[in-house]
C-alpha cells in the first residue's frame, strides 16, 4: 500500500521546480513510499546507549579561537584608516 499518491508527487515536483514526465510520475509514489518505510524502520533501532556526542570519525575542530591583537590593527584615534576610494 502506497503512502504517497500522484497528487503529492506532483505537489513535491512543483515545490522543487522539477519537470517530471508522466512515466516518471507513475514510478515515484512507490519509490518514495519505500524510502519512507526504510527511514521509518530506523526508529526501531535502540540508540539509548549511544552518547549524544558520538562521532564515526575522529574529526575535530582545528580552528583556533579568534583573538584581537590591537598591535596589528591600523587605527587612528579609535578609527580604522582606509585608503580613499574617490
């Protein structure tokens, strides 16, 4: 039983600004319904023992904190000095 009908596919195609042929339009309800069923199955997985900050890679943020270095600033009496453009 399909949870997505032709009208919904047409509506989604319109929202996404997609041109779908009549042949494709007939295939999408079943394909999209299968995708939604697959995602719904993921709800059955017990994730209660997985920490909220779990990562699959050892990636970490390598950015440094921003620091203001007033000696590097070009200023005059508290204002920035820039070149004239006119």
